[in-house]
C-alpha cells in the first residue's frame, strides 16, 4: 500500500513539474521566423538589432493601419499602400495626404524591404527604421509630429498595453514606433511568383511567350532591373521629360550634385502587373506605355543614363510590338498571389 502511495505521489509530482516546465518555457513574446528565400540575397537590414517578435509585429501592423499617425486621424500608412496592389496607392498618379493634399510622387510598393539599401524614390532614407519619418512628418502626406503621435498613443490604453508587451522598456517612444513598423514591414517578403517557382525548380515552366520575354528582358532590361530583386538599387535618369507641374529633381534633392539631376531609384519590378500607374510621378498608365517610352519616348539630357545611348547615337531601346508583348508576358510572371493575399499583412 505504501509503495502504491509513493508511486502515485511520484506521478503527481512529475506531472505537476512537467506542466510547470511547459508553462514557463512558452515565451510571452516569441520571435518570429524570418526566412530568406533560397533564391534571394542576404538581407541588408540587420535583423539581429530589431528581431521581429509576435507582439512587435502585431503592434507594427496596428500602427501601419492607424490614422492616429496623421494629423487628421484619417491618413494611415495603409491608406496609400493597399495590399491588393502590392501595397501601392492603386490608380492614384500621386499620393493623397491629409485634407486632400497632393504629393508629387507615386507611392512605391512595399515588399522585400529587408533587402533594400535605401528608401524612397530619391534615397532620402538610408535605413528602413528611418523611412516612416518622411511620410509621417511631410506636410502633404501625414503632416504630423512624433511628439503628437506619442501623446495620442499614450492616451490610448490599448497602445500602452501593446508597447509594454512588445518592448522590454515598455515605452511608447519614437524609437519603438519605428522599430515596430519595421518588424511588420520586413516580414513582407514577396518570393512566391511563377518566376520564383521556376527559379527554384519547383515544378512549373514558362510559356513560349514568357520564355521569349525573359530572353528579351535579360538582353534589354536586366542591366538596371537586375538579380532576383529586379533592381540594382541604383539611381538613374531614364529619359522622362521634365514635368513643369512638379519639376522633381530626383536624387539631386538629397545629394545636391548636378550629376544627380532627374535621377530616381530603379524600382523593383516584382508585382509590376498591379502597381500601376508607373514612374516616380505615375505619368504612365500601362506596361505598354512604359515600353513605348523606352522604345521611342526617351528625352535626352546631360544626366540621361548612358545605357540608353547606343553606338549609332540614337536613343532608346529597340522593341517590336511582338517583343513588347512578350516582355509583358514575362513581367506578369513576377506577380505573387500568395503575398497579395497573405492575411498576416491585411488590415482586417
């Protein structure tokens, strides 16, 4: 009888101990897995300095879609970056800010940001954590100050709890706001398009037109839109005429160098099928318009990229109508429906 009692006591103690171990081993704010796709380069963002966590990601997502980050309480990051269209301001030529204010540039898509070196059309942000400062404080975008944002968040009990759960210092601060937004956006990896599956030998193939388009793209476009990110992350003047309404000087606004006049960052072409209108000011409506520009619409200037000038002193990229359609067929293989429908990034 005593032996049975000892056995029952041992089983009870062991069970309690196991349950306790299981309970304390579950972190309250676990790290999220950041996986670099097999066909991608190493990230530029130093993940170790701001590793994404469950609570940090959730906080960043809530901030991304919250109008409290703007002065009118309406314009959020998500207002100009819609998931269905690779987080662009769909159909808007330039972005709309508080009180209907118009910016001068087309909203760029948000994906694979952890792999980018600089941000915005002119590279004004040298680090992802700094990028949100620009739209939040710009008069024609969110027109707010971080001091005011912090005050609004501190007056919201839910945010007090969310920041306390996401960060060890539990503070609602500029640094933590920016880090939370980065934890959300670095997880936005678009790497599951038809092109990716073929590049990783996952059992699908290009159609004849797509394969021909890839060959043409490699010969005529990949000098700038290079690698699996489809951008060399350089700044180039691609021969757009100067828009008298905006007269956007591009990279020159950041560097002050005459050699950077009218140069803009080479955009990634991933999900390009859905990120219209195109160019920094959204002047081109369709992919056909884009290819027509490179074929016959390039305007010469002192800073025009030399890649557009050939040995015969003519300007542009020679493309037949069939070649244009084949390139477009290939570009559509860069659409990533998995990313566009990923519930992790949706507002609701």
